[in-house]
C-alpha cells in the first residue's frame, strides 16, 4: 500500500485558501482577499522561526557547502531529504512503535517546527503515544553533501521501538536545486496569481521514487543508489540499531509491516532500535559520495560527531545577532546568516546568484554586500581576487559600439567595446553585472581597508572607469546610460538615454578611485576623479531632476526630442541616495515620490510593500516587487533619517517572505527562487547599515553611526564581527554604547526627541555637538577622536514624540491652512511653490492653492523648546474643474442619434497595419553601447532569448464591424470610412521607415472629432506623450491631444504574450480602459475624441510621433456634426 498520509493531494489551480488564510508567495499579485485575510504562517521565539502543525514537506532547505551542490530538504513535517547534483539521494523518516502500532513522526498529531540558522528541529507528540515527546534536529554536514540528525526521545515506555527508513532516490532531469526549490514557479512566465504551491510541498514518502533503486546494507552502514549505474550514492549510518533490512516501499504507509517486509523492485532501507525508558538519544548521518567510496572513511561513520560538527559550524555561521522589540526581525537576522554563508563557494570564494534555483556563478547582482555587512571580509576579498582576474587589461580589437545582429540589434554584440578593455570576461555576458560588482567591492574595501584589496582594486577600478566612460558616457556630459545593470532589467531598455542608476554607480566608483589615488600619493589623478564626480552631480541635477515633482527622472532621451521620462522607478530614487548624490531635502522629495506615484500595499499582518514601477504591459521584471529592491528602498529611507517609514518597508518585505511564505526564514520570490542572493544580501545590508546605521570608511579612518530605529523602540542592540552597538532609553537619558574591532574616528548622527539637551557625556566627559533640524526630530552630530569604544549618554529635558507627517488635501483655488502640532515656526519651505498669497503665523501658514494639482511637500522649521525640527506636510491637491473639462473635452461615446461625416483618408495611407512588425527598423539608433528595441519594432532585448516573436496582426473582425453603408462602426457607435485591406493606416514614427508627421485636411465645422488610432507602444514609453494630434482651426488657433500610454493609448497587441491587466496592474492603469475596438486578432485600435470649438472650421488634423521606438498611425477620422 502507498502512504496517503505522507503524500498530500496536489493543489488546485485556483487561489488557495488554507487554514491560515489565502496562500501567496512574494512576487505574486496582492488581491483583495489577501489584503483582508492574509496571515503569517510562522512566529518567532528565542531566535527561532516556529511553526505549529504546518502541512508541508521540503519547504525549508538547509544548505551544505556550496561546492558540493548539496542541500537538505526539511520542512513543516519531520522528514529530511538529500539532494546533490544530479541526484535525489533519498529521504530519512522516523516512526515510534508501541504495542504493534506505529506513527511516523510526520504524521504526529502535534508537530512544532523550529528553524534557526540552518538547523531544523521538530517537537512531536501524539495521543496514541501518551507521555512520549520526540525532538528531532537536523543539520547539514559541513564539508560534503549530507546531513546529520539527533533524535531525543523522552517518556518512552518499555517495549517502545524506533523504526526508521531511508528511501526514494532518482536521477534528476536538470538541476535538483531548481527542481526542488519550494517557491520557484516560472521565469519569465511566473505564477502571478492563483495557487503558487508546487507539488513537491506535498511529497513526503513517495513509493514511486523507490522504483529501480539499489539498496544495500554493509555492516552498520547502509547505501542507497538511484540505479545500478549511479555514480553517486547515499551512504548513512545510525548511532545504534537493533537491525537493518532492505524492505518493500509498498508498505511505507505502515511502519510496523515495513520493518518486516522483504526486498522488492522498489526497495527501502529500514532500521529498528529499542528505546530506553524515559530518555534516549540516537544520531543519524547520511552523505553523498562516489559509488565506490568505502563507508568507513566517510564522515557519516560517526553520526554523533557529524552532528556535533554540523552544530558547531552553524554556530560559527551565526555571526550577527540583534536584539530588538521585534522578535521576528531578530530571528530573520539569524536565518539570513545561513543563506549568505550558503551563497558563497570556497577555494576560491565566489558568490553565486542564489542558494536553490539560480545557484550558479554570477558576478551580480547584489550578492556581495551582505557578506560585508556580516563581516566576511575574507570572502569579499577572495571573490574580488577571482573576479578581477577576469578583467581584460587590453583589447585593441573591441574599441567601438557594435550591436548584435544575431539578437535583432537589441544589445551589443561580442565585438563591441562593451566586451573590450576593462570588461569582465563573465558568465551571462549580456548583463552589465560588473557595475554592481565594483559598487559592492568598493563597499567591502571601505569596511576593511584591507591592503591586499586596495592593491587589487586600484588598477582594476581605473580600467573599469575607462570602460564605463567609453561605453556609457562617450559624450562626457556626466550622465551615464544604464545597460542591463540591475536585477529587474529584463525587458528594460533606455535606447541610449542617460539615467540615474549608472550615474550613481559611476559617482561611487569615482569617489573610491579618488580616495585610492590620494592614498597612493597621486593627487593629480585624485583631482581628476573629483572633477568627474562634480560633473556627474551637475548632470543629474541639470538634466534629470524633475523640479515640479521632486525626483530624478527615469532617463533622458538620446536623440529624439531630448525629453526626460518622468515615470521613474524605485532605482531612480534609492541609488542616488545610496551614492550620496542627494541633499536631505532632495532625498525626502524623492522618497515621497514612491509614496504617491508608485503602488503601496499595506499588508494585513504589518508592514508595507512598494511596487517597482508603473510600467505596463507587464513582462518579467518590468513591474515586479523583489525583496532586494524593497530592502534597498528601506535602506534609502534609513539613510535619509526617515526611520519609521523605512522600517515599514523592512518589516513588510521580511514578513511576507520569512513568515507568510512557504519557506520559514526564507528570502524568496516566486520567479527568483528560495533564498535568492539579491534578497538575502540586501536584507543583511539594510539591517546592519540602515537600521543600525553602521557605515564604515576605514580607508579614511572613520566610521559613521547613524541609527534609524523606529521612534517607538526603547532599546536595540547588535553584535557583529566588526562592531557591537546598543541603544537604551532610561528615563530622560538616551544611552549608546559602541565597540569597534578596529579604532576609527567616529561620527555619530543621532535623533533627539525632546525640548532640550541638558548635556552630552562621551566616556564620562561632557562634549558639545552640532544640532540641526531633522525630519520630525532633532539631529545631534558628534565627532569622537579615533577609538574603539564609546559610551555615550544624552541627557534630555522633556521628551517629545516623533512628529509624523501631516497629510492634507485641497483644491486649486481654495485656501489651505497648515498648522504645526507643536512649537514655533521659524521658516517655511514650499518646495514646489504650490501656495500663493501666503500668510505666515507663529504656528501655521495660510495660503491659496495654485494651479499645480498633484502631490507636494511643504516643510516648517520649528523650534520645540530649544531644539529645531522639520515638520512635514504632505499635500494632495486636486483640480476638479480641470478634471471635468478634460472629461467634457474627450467624450467616451457620441450623442444618441448623432449625424456623421466620415472622411476618406485613402490618399494619406502609407502602410498596412498588419505589417507593422514585419519591417526592419534600422535607423536612427544610438551610436553608443546601448540597449534598444529590436529591428522588428517589437522585441525587448530579452525576447530573442525567450523565443518571443511578434504576433501575427490580423483584420479578421472587419466584416462584422462593417455596416450597410460600408462603414466600420466601433462598439461606442462611432462610424469610420471602411479602408482596403492592404492600405489602411497613415503611420508616423521617429524611425526613418515612416514620416515623423502626417497632416490630414478637414475644412469643416463639427461638434466632435473622432479618431481611429492604432500602433505600438512599450513599457519604457509610459506616462509620456508618445505622439500628439494637433487640431488647427481656420482662425489659426491650435489645440493638442497627447497620446499618453496607458491613459488613452494602448499597444495594438499583447507584448511578449502579456496584455494590460486590471487584475494585476490596476494601479498603473486608468480607471477604465480607453475606448477601443478590436479589428482582428492582435489588432486593437483606440477610438479617441476631441470636442471642437463651436462654429469654427477645423482646417486640418496633424499626427506627429514624439517617442522613440513607437509607430503610431491614423486609420479613420470622422466628424460628429450634430
């Protein structure tokens, strides 16, 4: 018989609602049901992540040393399964027998799972075994693929017996880590909604896995092979056994019968041991080894020692501990230590892309910074030594940009300057991962001032700067193009435009190069690099800062109309802040942008998430929330002194992954897998450097301490290999204690929430610091000469709470009153000039709202007692009259019984909409190392890799849309002159294939103009005018209608198989789709309107393309005359 209790039913395709609420994994859409009833599946206790009666197997991997490619699959239920490329090697299960009945531990009525830094422990009891408690602990082996287990039994009665089995091996097709990843569900086509649970979560004891296995017993050891010719096998041993045999997996459901069964074609190894009354301890060890390896020479030969070694190793891995009021955060920090350790190869040290799926060598993304935060500096150095060895010192052949013909010219080809001098000869060469490699390696150098790192880094960084300049800023204007240089840049491109991301990375690199040159006694080079830093700062502010919105734009067009694309993503915000490119006020405005223009999701169990972008239609990574990006945004808030808001993001991203996901203590994403490197490293960095505020710069002899704890925390502490730091409130005194492993000058930047500072004591001596206003509090800056230990006491008078931002709404033209909650106002800052005729008051400000609807900031510098602080007012201003005017100007449907004059545009048609993606769009293209749209006018840079050709555009619905007057009638009731099949559109484009604009003569008076518009647009062209219609009247007046995706213009067809989705992307879409008509498969046309001036003749209509990449045309023009 099979074991129905150990292999659960597979999930249904619909969204899962379990006993703990609807099921969702990070990266999936957050629907209304989840927002109402989503729950945490795990709690934290004593630094452990705890579950009770969880239903799943295989949902908590434990990682063996990465070079072994081994992992141990544990989970909610007590069963340990070993995988190591290319095999599933078997699973250990245990049962307790009493009086001819037995219970598998994974079937026990009460199971508590406890995960702690690579160690899984279960506490089990069952009413059929009264008085008995079983504690099973599993740890991975340290040097080989394998695991060791300790079984502690208390309350056993005479005759109680342990029955254990090791079973189920097979050769995996592909990478076992990918196959057995408990979260990974597709990439690029991920499971965005519905039940994400993989079948492996329901697989406990599986008799089918045993078919064809070869099981043998060799004295005290056992051996299990997937097949007779398997090159690797599992060898194991129990510390004590009364007998072992090869049994029949047919009896896996019944441990008592299994222990008496005979071998079969689907064998299983079975062992028994009598249990000592009251207390007993047994050990097990299993490891992967070559098929001919002698069992006596393996680590599993001594199970107790193997277990002790595993426990000791994990104890050393747990190198960072925090104590905070949030037990879940404390336990998550413990958990991340194992993931960061498991993310790194040995001999040499090389960081990988992930721990389960994507466990491959990859120079990026953010897979180094967590090791720096956790103090593994020797690993960062080793990784740098290996990676810098891949750098090309010279390459006279690759000196110019050269796009890849094989990949539709979407990115650079192998003969491009991109792969020339200074580049890293890396895996996955299509990505610019070296930018992030240098960014993180620089941080590692600043954290250690290691002379060997400095020796390696300086010449390599100089080459990198030369490479970066020639590839991404050849015109030397200080604004650098981003070239597939961040995690979520699949299907993202800037067509040669300069951006904040690469510019911020360049700034960090030049700052490090200047420091390296100064330390090397080369002031001329240092000065040159400092000049470039200044140029980058100027370029960002002058070319990319969007003053009226208060943030850096996404990119500035190269060519075209040289416009700034204001629809920025979170990288445009947090990278300049991280690089130190923003002032405090700029940082505040930029972060506020992510609150009002990007989707925020407040989770039902605490914390918030922030969507990456507004770009639609979706394709993998274009609009996905990744844990690493959420942590990076939280870090930016911490760096800006906005601890409360940053903590909400940190908490949200931590809870949704480590406590609400399938993987306890996991840092996962449904399309990026379990313990994904980018997630685990950014979590570690954000906690250490952001929340606890540790920012070392040992090459310059300094350490900055700028904690950003939530304002309600009365205490917090951290212990790492590099520093120990604690904070404690005691009545009217804030106590800070800092210990460093290396002396440094220390700059403290600390929040003060009080009316007065009585005095500041540093190591018992009074010290005066600098006082300045902070956001919602006062900032105290103290500089302490070089030391390794500081005890700081800030004695306060009359504590005050943190001032929270005041949210106000108003309408254009109305009067608005701003009033500070406490203190006297000394200065007002209206950052976007939204108030007119202002009247300052002692505790407030009155003014009239100007014609600047949107979201804006006004700040008041207040003095509360003797101390200053900034009070923040967040304004949401609307213009109802303008909104109504826009609705009236562009009706969605004609009046009932309207009369029509349908113009014949045949003389203006220049193309066939069905061939829009059958052209070759060759010019103009950027003459730089750039990422671009494919020559088919459709393909993102990823599409040639993913096999996504343009769809076939058809006009098959025309017959059913055509009325008796031979007019095409849209669903809105608008008729247009029927066009022929082969000439049906007047295309416009900035591509040389089509004219930039086309003019259509009208010469008529009418009530409303209606337009049938069709063409292409892309996520990189959202919220900017892709084209415009100009309506010229007989009196010379001109009106304009901008085509602004996704508000009033949509791509004619799905893109990469994806379309606009209100289920997933409603925030980024208009309240309702623009009026449209489906002309055929993959051919959607917009039905747009414009209310004309009464009684004035409309002379002409002009359509002009404005955005690069797009092709937009007019198919019909009709006049509603009455």
